[in-house]
C-alpha cells in the first residue's frame, strides 16, 4: 500500500506551533511586521487620535410617518 505524503501536515503543525509560541512570548507582531516589510506589504500603523465632533445635530422628527406608497418610482 502507498503511504500518504504527510509533508504538508507536518509543515502546518510546525507553523502553528511557531505562531502559538511567538504569540505567547509577545514577539509575533514584530516578526510579522518584518515579514511584511520584506515582501512589501507593510503599512504604517494609524496613529491619529479620535476627535469627537464639535456639535451634534439630531435628525429632524416632524411626527409624520414615512409612507412608501408616496415614493416616486422612475422608469415604470
């Protein structure tokens, strides 16, 4: 009987083990950043801070319910 080729299986087990250990040690992010830079996919981290809008205008509620039968339909 032919034995199945398990190279991909062992490769995935090894890769998953490396990722789990590097994540546990806290070095996964730096390794991924270096890899992305070497491949050319790296994007800078967004450092902009959220600013709340200066004021809020609530939506206008005139008390009239929206009636869909009054909608104008084009090309009918």
